[in-house]
């Protein structure tokens, strides 16, 4: 029976999310052009960075600690994390909106400023929806996450199609549509779930402290990883212009087909490993982590080969002839995603073992590659140079992460025997 395999719902959910993201990028690229797609990508990197910050301090501690709680304690902890998340979302909304206003009034980067002004209000809804999805995955209820994302996509895609057909597609309006759709999805979850928000204020400080104890290393690790990954579009913008960022965005958007199994499994891997460690110990954790890494590595390796064969035709089909000639670039990026995805189970297993500091150590490698080869390659070769640098960084980081996890898990297993 399908109900016995939560992975099915996780993959279905990620399929919906990835499809909506792909349609969004494709419509911005086709009807707004390369410049608008580049602006959309720059705004998206900010949203992803804020999401990483939230995941580090709020969502991942919830994933680790919630399996250990029951009944009212779990309900109160859930409400506490929602209050934390909404506070963070409001602060970041004000920051991004302020940056957009400053750019517009200075007449320096009006296009980017307008995009940030639209992203600001949308950001609260985006990160709020992301956190409630992670709550459902932490509690091994992917069907509820699927319901939220189906609602969001069912609103978002028609709004974007309307903007396209009326020839009003811009990056700013695209973020407006995303904000409306995600806000409705988040509000629907809040009404349906009725979480306890106003009886848990006394828990906020202890819960923040508990999250910080785990999240400080995760935050440092995520900040370094996000800088090493999301800096490439901004470097391309600086060295080659916003249109080159649009090229990068088109290739990454096409990889949404490969990222369905990656992110779908990622959504379940962390909660499952945390639950497994709590019930069966380090040896079971080590075996399951190796199995997950092998499964992801094989899936993404096959996907990379398919992109090598059909990637160029797929990009043109999705984004239009303006983005032809990008087959090599999408193949290199597919390999980079494969390396990153294969290492992901080891990253989450290190968090479960309370060794997030070692994951931070592994993430220093991509930042080192970025500031050395990455800058030079991006300036000289553009998007293809940036992709090659990212591939090298991900392969090196994956190797180090595997070695660190194997060492820690072996010691933990020995101490439990």
C-alpha cells in the first residue's frame, strides 16, 4: 500500500514544488527575458539565504528534538518555533524591503531595487510556508505538506500565467504572485492546524537557547555553504551582467527535474535519521546513512547522464531559443548537484550525532574554492567557469564529509557496544 511509504508523498510533494518553481522561472525567462530572469535569480538567492538561516536556528533543532517529545510538550514546542519563525520572517522582510527602497531612491539599480521591494513582503510568506512544511516532515506527515504545496501551486501558477498572457511579466511581479500564493497556503495551514501560539511565550527563551545550542554550528555551516553556493550569481552579475545570471538561472531551473528525487528524499532523510538514532543507536544510523547516500548518488548520477544527452534541448524547450547553447553548462551543474546530493545524508547524520561543528568544517572547503579558483574562473569563463568551480568544491566537500561521518559513527558505535 502507498500509505506505508512516506517517501512517495515526499517525492510527490517535491514534484509539485519543483514543477511550480520550474514554471515560474520559465515564464519569467520566456516573457520577461534574460535580464528579468537574472533579477529573479538574484532575489531568489536572498530568499534561499534567509531560509537557510531559519532552518539552522529553528527548523533543524525542531527536527532533532521533536521526536523526543510527546503530547502537550510537542504541541507547545511547535507553537514556540512558529513564533520564532514569524519574528525572524518579519525582521528579514523589513531588511530586504529597506534595501530595495534604498536602491530605488538612489537610482543606482532600479530594476534590482524594485525586485527587492516586491520580494520583501513575499519573504515573510515564503519562509513561513517553508517552516510549516518542515514541521510536517519532522513529524513524518508528508501528506499534509503535500496538501499545502498543492494549494500554493494551484494559486501561484495561474497568477503567473495571467501575468505572462497580459505581457506584464517582471521579476518583481513574479515575486508578488509567489508571495500571494504562499501566504494563502501558510494561512490555510495555520487555520487547519490551530497551533498553540499564545500560551507558549514562557517557552521562547528556553527553546531559543536549546535551538542555539545545536543551531550555532548549523548556522555557521549553513552561512558558509550558502555563501559558497549563492555567491556565484552575484559574481556573475558583477563580472558579466544580469543577463549572464539569467543563463545560470535557466540551467539551474532546468535541473529542477533532477532535484525532485534529491529534495524529496532530503525532506525525509533528516527526520528519519533523527528518529532512527533515538530508537536504535549509532550503528543503525551509519548503515542507513550509507544506504541513503548510495541511493541518491545513483539517482543523481543517472540524471546527470540524461542532462548530458538531452540538457540543451530541454533548456530550449522550457526557456526558449534565447537560452540555446547551454548543454555543457547544465551538465556540469548536474554533476555538481549530484556531488552535493550524495553528501547530504552524511551532513544530516552529523547533526543527529550532535557534531554539526564537523559539518561546518567540511563547508569551509567550498568557500575556500570560491575565493580562489571561483573568482578567477567566473571572471574569465563566465557561467561555465562558475559551474566548474562549484563542481570541484562539492566533490571535495563530499569526500571530507564522508570521512568525518565515518570516523564519528565508528567511535560512537564502539562506545555503545
